[in-house]
C-alpha cells in the first residue's frame, strides 16, 4: 500500500463533501480504491501559474484542470477585479482552443464571472489566442482568459490570464491574484450564471482582427510576386484554420495549399505525436505536400495559434524547418529594414527578445541604432516592455520557442500576423531571384554566424520535479568552469539576481524579476542556459555558439563546425 501524507489525505477527504458534485465525489472514491498513485499525483499540490499561465492534466483533484480548479481561479480573479476597479462595470473576454473540454470549460469560467456581476464577451467557437489579446483591447475589457494548453499533449488543458493592455499577467499582479485564489474555499465559488451578462462574439470581431493582421503584416509586395509564391499551410488540428487562410486571402495570397488531413480542429491531434511546430515530425504531412505542389514555403501553427513554424528550401532545394531563433532574426531584420526605408527610426524604437534566445538580436539592434530589450522567457515579458515604455515604439520581437509579434496591436506571440509576414519576406526574396534561406545566410555574413540548439529532458510526476530541482541545485553549487575547452567568463543566476564575472570575481545585480534560470558565457562567445519549464515537466538546455562567415560558399562547412561544437558541449553535460 502506498504511503500518502496526512495533509494530502485531508485534501482528498475535503473533496468528498457536498461542496463537490456527486460525480466528482465518486471519481475520488474510485481513485482511492483503484489507483492510490494517481490519487497522490492528483492532490499533492495546487496547480501553479507558470510562464504561460496554468496548465495541467484534466481530471479530478487540486493538481488537475477541472470545473473546481478553474472555478476557484475565476472566483479569485473576480474578487481581485472588483477590488482593483471599484465602481466600474467590469468586462472580460474569453476564448478557447480545440482541446477536449475547452468549450464547456470556457462556459464554466463565463458562468462564474457573470455570477459575480462581471460582463462577459465569450467567443461563440474556438479562436486563436492572439485574437483574444486583440479582442480584449478592442472591446475595452479589463481582463481576458484563454482556455488552452498550447502544444501540450491531448490530456492537458489550461487557463491563461490577460490584463487591460492585452498582455498576460506579470508581477506583482500574478502573485496578488494567486494569493486571492489561495485564501478561497471551494464552497465560495459562485457557479450560478447571470446569462444576461454573457454576450457571444464571432464573425464581426474576426473581420476587424483579420484586417488588423493584414494591415500590420503587409509590406508593399507586388501582387505578381504574391501570386508567384507557393505556400503550404497546416493548422495541426488547431484554431488557426479559422483565421490564417482568410488573412492570407485578404492580403492577396491565392497560391495556398492547406493540409486537408490536419485542417479539422481535433483535440486528439490524430496525425501527429505532438502538435508542436517546433518538431519537424509535426510538419511531415505539410512537407510532403510541399514536394507534391513544389511550394516555396511551409507554415504550421500550434493548437492555439501563437507559435509558428516555418520551413523553406535550403541551398540544395530540400525543405528544412527553421528554428525559432532563425525565424525571429529573419522577421526582425525585415521589419528593421522596412522601418529604416520609411525613415521611421530616430532612436526611440526597440525590439524585444528573451534571455535564452539568440544573441544575434543584439547585433541587429546595434546595426540599426535601436534598443534591444531582453526579458525573461515568456511573451508576457515582451508585452510588459511595451507597457512599461510608452515613450518608445515597438517594432517587433520574438523568442526562440517559435513566437513572434509584429508591432503592438496584439500583446502576445501571434502566429496569424507572423504567417503573413513570413510570406511577405519569402515573396520579396523570390522576386529578387533569391530565397528566404539565402537571405538568412547573408545575415550570418553581415552580423556573425550564430547557431542554437535546444535539448529538453522530460521528468514527470513528483519524483521528476524533485530530480529537476536537484539538477539546478547541483549546477549552482558546482558551477561548470569550461565548455569544450573554452573558459566560462560570466555566470548569470536569475534566481539570485546576480551576475558573476568569473575572471575578476565582480558581482553585479540583474535587473529583471527572479526566475529559475542559470546562464554560462564563455570566452569564445558560446552561451549555455539551464531552465526548468514553467508549463511542462521538463528541464531545458539552450546552447548558442558563434563563428564568422565571409561567403555563402563557406556556409555548410562552418555550419558543420558549429554543430560539432554543440555536440561536444552536450557530451560534456551528458546530454548527448
């Protein structure tokens, strides 16, 4: 018999009271009788807000996504909104993705808000996450919710919270709301809706959003060049099918081929192991279709349409998936060129990136005389940059995990506008007799050849969480002194907010919020970062290496050299 701590049993027993419906109580009894391990996993902690909100496996218990955990979050958030905006008619917008239970979960959330006399704008059907950010601002709402677990496996769902500016929650509000939630008892949740306060939104809002995407993502590409670009698109069974084809059509792109087998929204994601455009395997059908129709570019989005994966033809005509850093660099450079050509750069502009993304973003900023602001992982920090610096114009920005944002009309990563932007870049490059891939290599020649790789280790459950915790403790207590023969010269510990110059011993403060991230920098300009995921049971290792590149003819040899360098670093860290 498995041992279960008394405090966990107390929590389990509380779910056997009349506060919880009969079906929930019966499921708890079933777990007690048949699967004590699952019982322990379901109740040993409360779900927490991470870098992308709250995500978890669906089921009963405090560590699961269900009617009661969502209801408690929404009740706490309702209380916080009423404290924050006394005397105002509070409004919220709610969207949801294609996952199992997303639609009924969204209605539960709407019910609780309305029961607290909060006006609700609920999308009539699934919609992309960036459209929620847009809708929140467009409808002058105080808050927004998306029911999504992004690219997590099918058994997951989640709850992302947005504030008045259209960006996700950031400190100190996130902690204040969590405190409000934690003091609540489940019996305090108001589940009985006021249907008069729930308004359904749909096509009218879609039209305004899509037009805004076209306006922000179009850059004077001649119609003939648009017609000449062959595009393959897959929504990977997600929400982007509701907006991206129409966005491309309105922008003038008609040579579009949609992967039919993946066009139907489906929370089982039946054609892929993982609905994540970061994974080349997820775009397998799209790449096959690209060969059949001789397409120039392949684009895939994750289930809630904030991440975008772009594949293009390499120097040998083979379709390859760009990584998030490469896509971000291409898009940022293109926007900088556009702004410069329009004489819009006067020193009051900035681009945004994150601490584990490519350092090449800093080189682009320097070359165009704009600032590059660096934040923690998660797009909420880039949105916060815009909010904190209204005196500056935001050009665009991204992160290595396949997210990009064009301008500030949406305050989260936006695969809809980014898809159009990628097509604009590719169409203009093709019209010059070039390709998007060759344009990327030219950037390496101009700004330095940076190459990155991400390695993720999955460690599930209670034991996995402890193992990840111990790995970070070991890294801090026994810092690595060199990587692949290159000495470590600087260590940044974002948990202690301290940066150490290993050569001089000087310690300086890091002026960003605390986060469980450790970054090493070496003499040869390599960067190695360790970060436990805030939304998945993973620890992630980010490697960035650099060399010079003088001519495109050197590209493949130098690329192989950088790959070997990364391989050596991973071997030293027992990750290869």
